C-alpha cells in the first residue's frame, strides 16, 4: 500500500488502519529522517573521523525503520483479531466461555503491538543525542524533527494501550504493561530533551500582541 492509499483508508469509515498504525508510521518517518542525516554525512571528508559511528547509527536506524513499518501491518492485524473475537457465537455457556477467552487473548495482542511501537520509538530516541552530535550539522533540524515524531508516536500509543487495558481482566498483565510504558515514556521525554541540548542556542522573542 502506498502512502496515499494508506492515508485514504486512515481517513475513511473503515475500522482499520487506525491510530496504532498511524503512530508506527510516525515512528518510521522519524527513523527515515535519522537515516537521511546519516546518509548525508557518510562519505564526506570532513566527517571521516565519525564515519564508523555514523554507519553504525545508520544500521540501527534502518533496522528500527523496518520494525516500525512491520508494526503498521501488525497493528491492523491485531485489531482484526479483536473484531473477530467479538463476533464469535455466544449462545451456549461453552461458546460464551470460548468467546471470552478469545477476546482476552486478542486484547492482549492488541496491547502488545502498540507497546512494541513505543519500545521501537524509545530505541530510536536513544540514538538521537549521538545522531545530533555526529551527523552533518546541516541536518540537525531533521534529526530534531525525527526525535519529536518518535516521542509523539510513543506517547500517542499510550491511549491505544489504555483503552485495551480497561477491558483486560489479567491484573498482573495490566500492571506489567502500564509500568513498562511509564518508564518508556519518561525515557522518551529525557532523550528528546537531551537531543534538544545538542541544537544551537536561539532565544525566540515573542512580539507584543497587536492592539485592538
């Protein structure tokens, strides 16, 4: 599916793709911006001293980009499994029990996919500070935008996870997921701040409000 088709489906009344796939796309865009910074650094004489480091960063970034692209499809698939579980028959007690088990399993899977998206975005942001320092300075704004998109994607899937956890009965699973997510989001915030400190200083002066 090309980008236009994806956006058309995202904007449509179709239940899938949804927010999780959109978050994974944002993360993949972040990784692509990081990769651009690396590719416009490699092979240039003035960056020879950091060539090995930048190549390593590129390899890690591209692996995460592919991971996030895969998660776009995984999110849509997980939603389909939840929808299918809710459509199961519930006439007899046995059917009701089987349906309930299927729903719980599908909801857990639908929770694990956005958590994987958050993990991948966190891993990408871990590269951000070094990326900002070692890649071509002309691409610092691209790196900063990539970091911002990765943080937004990680924070965005929080709400997908929250919706699913509200309907999951396994308290141990809920606690484990929520605690891990809290750590991931806190680290994403920290890493983006760290990346921002690598940007050149600029004090923006806010103009006075116009008079009526």
